[in-house]
């Protein structure tokens, strides 16, 4: 039997999903898309899961779209051009939407190269931790495309217009150290410390009030389009709901009693 395209493992409340096409640097085929979406759906539906880690097997995180896949590969000269629009609509868009609507925090654990849609897949996650030897490439311009998988939306928000343009137009390899320096990712850690760092971050997030963390994701994203007054109104609205939830009561009770809180909302 062939190996699964997405490996799943569980450590306590942390579910780790590992892209598993190492011979093609975990590049995306339609099958890999389907498997990843299904595994994310399962993690979202499993109330015991409180954090998801997304990783890649072998020497890459993900090299983006598999350019050899007949679904996207240009045909011989003279043949009808391939329409990439439906591929984006049918596969990449739902994947981004799934990631951004996960009911738990999602951590990208980037080892090796993250290129094209693979880079932006990582950037779609709530936090990105990269090994020092990892790198990020907005490879799209090199093959005549624009940054997809939310790249146009994420890049200027993460690093500002100047860096977004530099990364997207040139498509150069950005080291993990520089990715951390310009604010593209949360943290770059030495290779030897990488596994422990990811595991402890994921465990820490899983023990936090994850419903509030997810509400924070949505509030930060929404606020990008709002005036200050609108954002203040949104904060009041969201806080109103969270203030009635178990985790707030538990957090305050634990603080008052000087004990560790046990958060359960999701
Ligand atoms: O097309 C659409 O549907 C639109 C959607 C687009 C989304 C996108 O992601 S577009 C961008 C696609 N990705 C790329 O353009 C990246 C292409 N890959 C590279 O530039 C390099 O492979 C890397 C910089 C990622 C790594 O370089 P290196 O030197 O470490 O490895 P390599 O030797 O180039 O690659 C190793 C193998 O993986 C090699 O296969 P082989 O020769 O050993 O049989 C290579 O062909 C394969 N590989 C790497 N990336 C892809 C790939 N095979 C298919 N698709 C890939 N994207």
C-alpha cells in the first residue's frame, strides 16, 4: 500500500499534519490538496485537538504547485493554454479558507525550502517557526505568475509594501534568519533546537484559551479594513461574547486563586 500523502500524529492535544511527497519536495497535486483538506477537517471536528502543526517530510516544507502535474503543466506548443484559474478556485482557495477558519491555532513548522504556494501556505498559519537552514521563496514571478495562496493579501500586511514588492517581484530565496528579521515569520531557531521549539510552542498554545486565540486571529484580520472607531466597536462586540464564556471565568478564577487555569472552550 502506498504511504499517505499527509502523515498525522498526535501528542496530547496537538495534531501534527506532515506533507509527505518528499521526492517532489512535497509539492501540491490535486490528491495532496484533497488529503490535506480532509485531515484539516478532521482536526477541526475533533474537540480533543487544541492546536495543529503543519510540517513537511524530508528536506523541504513544500515547493508549491507540482509543476509536472498535467492539471497545470502547459501542453505542447499549439495546444490550448491551461486555465489555472479553476485550479486556484477549486483547490488553493478552499485550503486557505480552511486554514484561516480552523477553530484552533495553527503553527507552520518550516524545515527546508518553502516555495511558491508552499511559502504562502506557511504564512497562512497563525505562527510560523522555521529552522535556521530553512528558506522562503515567492517563486511565482520566475514562472510568470503572481503570488497566490493569499500571497497578495498576506505579504504587504506582514512585511509592508517595500519588502512585499521585493520578495514578489524578484522571487529570491530569503533565509529564515532574514524572514524573522523583516517580520515575515514569528521565529527562526537553530536546527538542533527546532523540534523542541515547535513542540513546546504547540503544547503551550494548546493549553491556552484557544477560542480567544482564534477570535484574536479573526479580529486582527478584520481590523485591517476598519477605521479605529469601527475596530473599537468590534473589540467590544467580541469581548462581550468571550466575557460570557467559560474560559474567561476560569482565567479570572485561576488568577484570583493563584492556580493554573484549565481552559476548555474551543
Ligand atoms: O500552477 C498553478 O496551478 C497555479 C498555482 C501556482 C502555485 C505555485 O506554487 S507556483 C510556484 C511553483 N513552485 C515553484 O516554482 C518552485 C519550483 N522549485 C524550485 O524552484 C526548486 O526546486 C526549489 C527552490 C524549491 C528547491 O531547489 P533545490 O535545488 O533544492 O531542489 P531541486 O533539485 O530543484 O528539486 C528537487 C526535486 O524536486 C527535483 O526533482 P528531480 O530532478 O530530483 O526528479 C525537482 O524537479 C522537484 N521539484 C521541486 N519543486 C517542484 C518539483 N517538482 C514539481 N513541482 C515543483 N514545484
